[in-house]
C-alpha cells in the first residue's frame, strides 16, 4: 500500500514541476552540464526514515548550503562569543553577494552572506594532521550517512569565476576581519562550496539539525545543541530570502538555499526537508525549492508557531498505591491495612517531553500533595526529552520532600531523571511493581509492624484454607509431602500439567511470564502462607507461567494423585477443599478485577 | 510546600531587582506618578494557571503592547492579504518612533512600529452600535478574564504629547496610507495605548496567544490560529528590539514591550510570560522586562528551537486483538479461533500531538500492514492536538484501506479524528473493548460462522460444567431454578452476599464496576453458556461488581441453600461441582493474567 505521505510528496512534486521559471547557475567544470529538469524532494524524519521523490541520488554542489554547517563547526571550535565577535547575527536585507559590513565594528551582518562565510572559513584551521578542508568535509559527513568529497573540477571552475569573492576577501583582510590569509580563506570557502551531496544527503543533514544535532541514522552527535540553536536562529532570519520578515511570517522554518539547486528546511524536533532543482530566480534561490518549502509549510503546518503546539500533558495518570498495588501477594490483614494506608503512596505516570509545560504541570501536582503522603513514585518510562530546567526543579523538589520526611522514588530503567534528581541510594526501580512493593513494605513496617510478612506460616494457617471447618486444614496437611528448593530453582514451568496444590511454608516464589515480544516479565512474588499450582487447572489444565524459588524455599504439596485418592475416600473433605480453593480463586479473580478496574481508563 | 517554579520566579525577581538602570516614561496624567520600584513577573500556563511574583495587580497603560492585539483584530476583520497590502511584515531596524515607510509601496515596515500601528488603527471601524475604541477594548478583554477599560486621563496626557505621532499621521494620510481621517486613526491609537492592564492580565493575554488564540481561563476564542501565527511571527522579528537577529538568536520567543513598563513573551503551545517594571532603556524597552525574558529563555530552554523538540512518538503501543481481547466472554472454541485470527485485527494506541512527526510515524505504521490484517483500531483517547494535515492523510489512508477491504475503527469518544477521517457508519466506539468486540464478532462471522455466539445454551452444555463426569451436569440442572430478567434489570449488585451460581441460558449480562473516580465502567459482557455469581465467593464473600440484564435474559440458578443441602446429601457431586468451578475460576485467573501480561510494559 502506498503511504499517503509518499502520495502527498508525489502530488507536490508533480504540481511544482509545472513551475518553469529560472535559470540554472552557469559556473560548472568543462563537460559537466546541469539538467534543469532534475527535481527531487526528500523528507527525513528525526528517526532517520527518508521519503524520496524524483531526482534524489544525483550529486550536486553544496554552494551556500555549506555556510550554516561551517558556521556550526566554527561555533563548536571557538564558542559562541568568539564567533559573534567576528560575525553578527542580523539579517542584512542585502543579496548574498553584497559586501555588507556593519558601520562601526566592520562585522559581516551574518554567516549566511559571503562576507560572513569567508570570516567563518578563516576561523577553521587544519589540525591533527588534517587540512582545514578535510576537517570540514568530515564534519559535513557527520550529518549524513556516507563520506562526502569536495570536487576539484567544481573548485577550479569556481575559482576562475571568483573575482567578486576575491575582492571581498582582500577587502575584509584590509579591515582585519579574517583570521587567515585572504587567499587561504577564499580557497577553503570555495572548496567547501564544491562539496558534493545528493538530495537524500541534504535531507539527512536537515534532519540532524532538526534532531538537536544528533544524526538520526548513525547516532553520531554532529553538532551540540547550543550551536544548533544558533545556526537555526540565523537560518530563520537570514537563510533564504532578502526579506527576513516575510520568510518568518509565511514559512516560519529555518532554511537555506544554494546556487547548486539545493534547498534545505528544518522543522525542529520533527523533520528535515530537502529539495533539489537547479533553476534559480534573480536572488539565486531555487524557484522550485522555495515553492516547495512554502507549499509544505502551509499544508503540513510546519510554521514554528503551529508546530510548537505540543507538550501540554506530561502527567498521564495519577494513582494511589491502593489503586495499583504491587504484585506481592499479602495476607488478608496486610492487604486490608495497605488498602487503608494506600493514599500515603502515590504513583505519577509521566509521558512525553519534560520541557516547560510538562515540567510545570508535574511540579504543580507534586507541590500540592496531601499532608499524609509519604511516598511519591515517578514512573518515567515514557518520558522522551528532559530539559535542564526539569532536572533542576525536580532536584529542588526532592530536597523539599526529604525535609518533610517524604521519599521520591523513580521507575526509571533508562535513567532519564533519577541520577540527575536524587542522590538517595535505592530510590530507583526498574519496574513499577517493585517500586510499589517497596512503598508497601515501608508503610507496613511504619504503621503495622506486626503485619510485616512472617517468615514461616504453617499450612493450617494458610489464607486459602482459612474457610475450612475446624480440623480439616490439619487433616489436609497430614496428606501433604514436604519439598525444598534452592535459590533460582524452577518449581513449576510453563506447559506442565496440574500436579497438585503447593503451600509455601517459608521463603518466596517469583512468577514470570513471557510478554508479547517474548521477554520474561515478573508477575509477582508469593510469600509464606500463599498457594500456587492451581493455575494449571485453568485452560487445558496446563501451567501458563513459570515459578521459581527466591532464596531457599520450603513448600508442602497436596499432590494430584493424593487429591484423586481423597475424592474417592473422603468426598466431604475433598469437596470442602475444592470449595475453599474456589473461594481462593475468586479472591484472586476479584483482585485482578480491581487491578484491571484501576487500569480501566487505559484499557477499556 | 512552595512550588519550585514559584521559588525560581522569586529568585529571578530578586536577582533582576538589582538592575537599577533606566528611567520610567515621563508622560502621565496630573497627580498620577509612576513608581520605578514596581516590579512584577507573571507566568501563565496554557491551562490557565498563573504564577505571580511582586507587583502583579497594579494597573498600567498598555502603550505599544496594544499593537500586536490591534493587528490581530485587523487581521481578523480584513484578512491577511488586505492587511498585508497596507502594512508589511519586515523588521525595520529603526526605533519605534521612526517614520519608516518602504521606498516603493509606502507601506510601513511592520505593525509594531508607530506608522504600522496607525495604519492598523485606521482599519478598525465602529460597528454594531459600538465605537472602534469599544470594539478594541472588548477584543483585548477577550484575552484576559475581566473587562478592561481605557483611561481618559492617560489619553489626554498622551494627546498633549503626541506632536510626533500627529506629524506621522498627517504624513501617512498625505501618502494615502490611512483608511480614516488622520485625527481619527490617531485618537483610536492613543486610546488603545491607554487601555489599563495588570501584569496578571498581560500574562493571560500572552498565554492566550501561546494557546493558539483560545483564552485558557474563559475558553473564549480570542483570535483565530492563522492570525495568531502572523502576530507571533511579526513579534518574533520586530516585537522587541531594533536588532531582530539578536532577539531571535538569543531569546527565540515572540515578545513585545510597551513604554508603560509592560513586556510580554510567548512560548507557543506552553506558556505566556509578563513582566511589569517601568524603568526603560534608551530604546524605550523595560530594562528588567528584557532581562527577565533573556534570563528565563535561557534557564527554561524556551528558545523556539529547543522548545520544539517535542512530538516524536505518537504511537504508544501496537497490539494484536489477540493480545488485548475484548471483555466479551467467548466459548473455549471461539476463544481459540480468535487467538488464531487475532493478528487480523490490530490496535494502535496514539498519544500526544498529531503534528507532522506524530502523523508521519502513525501513517508509516499503517502503510506497512501485513496482508492479512482486516481491522485497524485507532485508539485516539490520548491524542491532544491534531493538525489539518493529519486529518487529510488519515482520510486518504481510510479510503485506501477500504479499497483493500479493510476497516479503520476509532476509539474516539471526543471525536478528535473519527468524523474528520471516516464517513463510515458505526466505525466509532467509546471504549476499546467494544471496538475490539466488534472486530472479534466480524472475524468470527467471516471465518467461523458456526462459532458465532449461540443465542441459547443449555446448562448441561455450559463450559463451566464441561469437565464434570457424565450425567452430573444434568443432575445439577435439575436442582436449579429458572429466573427471567428485563432489559436493564440488576441481577447482582455490589455488596450482595454469595447467593448461588448463575448460568445464562439466553441473553446477555453486562458487568460494571466503579473506577477510582467513582465512574461506572463496563468490565465486559457475558453471553449464553457463561456463569456468574461465584465472584462473591471472593474477598469477604461479597459481590464487588454489578451485573445487569442486557435485553431480556433467562438464567438458571444453583442457589446457596441448594448447594449447602447438596454438600450434605451428595458430597461427591458437590465436590465435583466445586472442582469444576475451581477450574473455571482459574481459567479466568489465567485469562486475566494474559491480559495483564499484555499490559505488562504499562503496568509493572
């Protein structure tokens, strides 16, 4: 099936192909001609998927498209302040060949005009055995997924047609605006303009800028986020068009064009757009490139005001831990106490980005906790981007909570928040259930120490048998056999048939299942007094889960054979036992129902 | 507990209070003095919460802060094109009092300089029995939560000091650039400048712009999104500062200041910031206002490039319907068939915004469906903003799916997507379970019509009793009594004690519970052949759920009294029954375990 996005791009491509204005750039090496019919559009996402239509794999010269990337390299090497001292960030309102220097400082207006680009080129030096040009080409290559090269033929042709730029370079040098010989700066600049890219390359370069400087295909950090911010700001006001305001108002995306026919536009956080079409208008801008940017910004609402509507709801849900208990099975008494204490622990599920709005709503919620809340679990597993401010605010809050004897816990296997926010040992958990179990254990110890899980429970005291008439539990216990397991040993495995009812006398049993992707996931922990094995009575009488000993474990088993025997010899007792187990089963059904009810807004 | 955001604002307020440069604006009505110590900061979120520090409820004159709002009103009344013909969108680089008209067209450079603001004021006329001024004041009031007024005293003082603006108005009129008498335009302009607001008002006005033009407190659409986009674009390049590029590069937020001491800045989609501090620098900009914007943009990463990092993952999860079956209980055979067919239906849970990136990832997923998929359920309940493009793309996709005989269904109670995307009747559901039940029913009808839910099942055929020895089911049936219920009648209610096991002979029973917020939620539907009532055997022997007849229903009940009697008279049969019910119970536990496992990444 065709993707509607591809279809859309084909339609835009077909419609914009009708535009036949403009002339290709005329400077080219001998024997290399430019085909004005070439027309490609690529759209690359911030996860590295590239949609391609038309001429997307033919190489062309970067020309002025090199300017923002060299500017990025200079910013990286020298810092913002040092580069700002040489090149301003103001739209010039002049065409790209204008010799436009500020009246007082002599600084070029910005790095997108030739004067600014020459100043930037003069800042980039060879180092580590590499020439300035090699360093530039390698740096550019970091924004795409292959090694780029600079064309000597194109460079030679350009150099023969560079009188204006020669004049500019010497003039700037005469004012002391270059950090190298004027001919060196000029050569570096002309060679960077001769770097060969395809439309596909250009879309990945744009997507890398959209992705805060990290190449979405290779994962390489091509440019730091502060430099990205600066480069995109200057592209926004000075990248494309002599009329800065019109571009910001009508397109609202940072963009840049080159006389080689390439145009790139960046939708920060979302995508990079590249167009290749050689015919240029009087300003040296690709006619179809500009038209495609305008068209797609309008159709796809890529304007910076619209595309920034995101980020309202960082809190996905808030539960008390009574609503979402851990998977640890408690005695009826402990479970009842925890239901009463459950409001003292809350779980906040976060989602999306913790930029300003998301952070604010989370902080607002955390600042208005009820007085009796003792534990706050932040479930950070769905968090995407986290701003610095979010870390700072949360760290403050964690301190405040600690001073009022409350604990902030994290479910945060990828460490999006925990290390940056909290120095407290043992406050980070991989699963939500384990974090909540920790809260429950602490609450029981603080408020009902007598109910903290006993280490040993006689079968006759097991909750499952508590509804039996007097003496029956003891009689059943006499029919059971004792078994012992070592830490990690499998007690019951997926696929085993029902072979009896297991009563845990001491130790803990963990239950695991495979999720949809085949990963092993913990479903909970059973402790002394609990039963298992009956689950195999369910569908097809086969076990669906695996149970393992955690530490050394003693169980008593009423085997399937013993039960068969009992049903014949003492049907009354067998019936009582089944009734008790039915009650136990429906207690569990009830517990699952409650859990599902608490998840209900998610699930149904 | 203090909010860390309030603490942060207090710290910024204290630090910026150290700035003692600048002089307040000197034009004021007699007897009204300006206190240079007044200093307030308000931060309003797009859900209408306002953080306030310092002098936030004292009124001051809007002055130039009125310009973007009157521009918005003119854009609303006349459309973008008509207003563009009168006022350009370019940064002027001039100070706000400059007479700066374009050489060829005579258009003022933008609506933020006085010439542009006069042209805009001349476009706003009285209508519907209201003067132009009243219409302006009412329009401004729509951005805050109270009725604003224009001060006559301030107007009179300003008029006595408006020689420069008088000259400008007459000059513009002489060039034919005003749509009213020059004195009328001037009066309208000076009166709009005299509208009195507080710092709190200003933050709500900014938050309304941040919220795409909808007032977050009142819900009123103060300005359409296209006009908001235009107003914020012009504020970005021309709102604050003579050096447009520096503001974009270093602050990156649309902003505007007024000589009354107010400054507003907009973080699109997230928040509105307002500062009140009268001392002005040489450009007429509030010294502390500008400093606070720079400081907070840096600290809180509000620059347009950084704040737009959002919106990567619109797809929260993808399940087959076998992984997340509906709550309708099926016979074992039907359930087995549905497990095999389950990959033919998929559920895609969406979250966050469907702007470009979110839409693209969703469309990409939907464009690469396996050939055998027959149903796609889009769960849109967590979707926030939806772009026009998203609707268009999805509508295309829905057509493509229909042509390949696939159905797109929506879980979309708030109609974020369904109506805009699909014209198909019955494709929208309020809960996920009902949408999946629809898929299951259709799949069963198409692939195993013989397993479509039978309308009547004898007790002896009930799955719960299928494991009994021959003849036992019939014997139990003889002990049961028949009961009939009307549509909507409650069969079992929360809190009732166990009173027997119910077998559904015909009709359907719905089960509901209350969720954490006390809302009634459907847990599923039982059909002929299913049992209920045993759940009350669970915790404390009391029913936790309510069961109602759906349509007319016939059940057979093995009452608690009959069961007691049976246990004494025929313990073998009672034991067999309990064993069968235990098996049935653990079948359900198993089913819940599977469901919980499919939710496991969410839950544990």
